[in-house]
C-alpha cells in the first residue's frame, strides 16, 4: 500500500504517532498542533508540531485550546518534527488564529 502525503497548514490539529520516545517526552498516538507554515509544509515531508494533552500542569508554556478530546493544552516547549507520510495519521480539527499566535509567542521566548 502506498502512503500519501498530507499537506498541513499552521494551526491544523493532527493525530500523530509520537513513539518511540525517551524520558519526559510526550509519547503515543496523540493530537498535535502544526506550527510550521504552509509555505514550508507544501514542499516538505516534515512538519513542526507541538503535542497536546488533556492534563494541565499549570505550566507557563501551556496554551489551552478545544482539542479533539475536549479541553486540551498545547505543550509549546515540546516542539518536535515529524515525517508526514510515516507519523501523521489523520486530521482532527484546527485551532484559532489567536491561539496560533499565542503558541508561536510562547515558542519564540525559548529562542531569546
């Protein structure tokens, strides 16, 4: 069976297989917010994402959103890259543009 590539947009929520992992990395099949821009995603098989969880730890790098499993939290300090053909399983929705901007702002503080 030939796997096809999805072209994802920034702000899309997709189910991604995060395993294998080590230590405190998020693992398993879970939703994630795509943070790489469409201009990149349209020609690359790699996307940058932030995983989501339904359990808040009141961490300053969490952004609350409505996820596929209800109230969820984007973990902005867990940025990962994934192959869209091998790891992305299906689309699950989209976050708002305001939420995208909040996610990107929190990520940018990690590079200052």
